[in-house]
């Protein structure tokens, strides 16, 4: 059974490993490593709202949320390749919805790389609308938003 819980400092190595495994497919398509593969998860656990999907002692998914005023930035969502197709991504997105509503945010924003083509249809299926495309920090990003339903 998979449990969702807040990440702890002791999870950092597992988060780094999860990012490497989850984003390695995309690294092959891009001319540089995806940003989540080089992120500082130790800092994220200290300063952001980081959640994990855990099955026993194994972390299978993560969600990184960053409140920015009335907007919740969904900075990262990742599911281990071995656990994909089991609904963990959907569960993590639902957690983002609940947390944004609980914290009285007006919308959730996220971005993905245009080379992560699977995401371009995944997020709209979960209520996100594409709002634009731009180069940012050297990455070709696609931006999405979703209004937050009242709690």
C-alpha cells in the first residue's frame, strides 16, 4: 500500500535517485539534463513543501510544491518508472489540489519541457490548461495553470 507523507531530510538520497530514474528517459531527448536531475533536494526539503509516495520503505513518487503569493507552483512531480501506470501521478496531483485549496491558493501553475511530450497531454487530462511556451533558464518550457477549487 502506498502512503503519501511529507518528506524528511533522511529522504534526500532517495529523492535524488528517484529524480535520476524518473527523468533519465527525457535526458536522452534533451541537449542537457532535465532540471529535476540536478535539483538540490536537501534545500527543497528544508524550504519547500515536499511530499513522497512511499510503499513500505521505498519512495516511488515525489511532489514539490512552492507557495508564491496566491499561486502554488508545482515545481516537480515524479513517479519511479517501475511504479508508473498505477495512479501515483494522479494521486500526487490530487494532493497538490488539496494542499493548494487548504492553503487558500487561487491557482496551481506548473511547467514542463517541450521534449517531455507525454506531459503535454497528461496535464490537460487532469484539468490544467496550457498558458504559453518560452525559453527559461536555457530550457524550452511549456506552462500550465489550473484554478483551485474552494475547499
